[in-house]
């Protein structure tokens, strides 16, 4: 089995010791200085759209360019999956053991005070979230009830962290980016500051 966990970063950081498992991926490399890491501006990529997509330009790069790994994952330069007992990063063997039982590893759920939609509205334009819902209803109507359930519950997930099989990762990325292409016809970021322009990175967390 082959597991590759891509560590999304836009700055220098302390890399994991196992460099065969944890691969630093410089997201937004097209418009920034070379950090000496693998860049998301190689192969088929959307690196130049990093200001809108954040770490998702790395997700896109993995989808289009890693064709050989059995399992692929996304973590951040300051957010990793760890073994709760040892407080160390998960090893390749541990990832394989968990993924032998489950389809996907994600971050721990967080509980909002109200619904996820209400939580999103505190920091972002909630109309963008509803635009995503309309895109899902148009493209994947069978998923729309699940979307409604996800945004009207209190549980949510943070950071776009995940590890899963290569095929499921590809299916997810194809689904995600087609939704954003459709929702982007409605979403206008022209008045957003640099932080809020990463709208698709924020929107994807609950998706």
C-alpha cells in the first residue's frame, strides 16, 4: 500500500520526520516566492486561484497529479492527525489500519452554539453558502437534502483535513469543484478583503 499525506503550506515550517509519508505542498506557489517545496503550480493546476481557494488549490493538484498512491490525505503545516496516546503524528501503518475499517478520516467535529449556517454567518456572507446549496440542488439533487441537514445541524468540521482512498478522493474533488464552478456564477468576491476572498476554502469545510 502507498499512503501520501500532503502538508499544505504557504510558509516555511518544521517538516515531519517521515518525508516519504508527509509531503510538503506549497499552495499558491504561482504567485509567491519559492520555499523549496513541491509547488501546486506544476502539472495540471489552479495555483493562480489560491486567493479564492486557499488550500483547495492543493486538493486540486493532488486530484490531477497524484495518480499512484492508494491513499491520499490533506493536512496543514500546523494541523496534523495524531495518535492521542503518544501525541505523535500518525504513521503509515496507523493510517492503513484505520482506513482498513473506515472510508475516510476527518478532523474531530466541533459543536456550534446554533446551527452551522448561523455559525458561518458570524464570519462570512451566508448567501455564498446558500449559493452552494442551489448549485448542489441543480447538479446533484440527490445530495441536496443532505446539504440541508449538514448546514442546519450544530456539528461541523474544520480545516479541510482528510485522508481517504485515491478513488474516493477523486470522486470528492470532481464533485466539489463542479459545485464551485456552478456556485461561482452567483458568488461575487469583489468587495471582500484578502481573508474573506478565500471563500471556497471556507465553504468546502462543511461540504
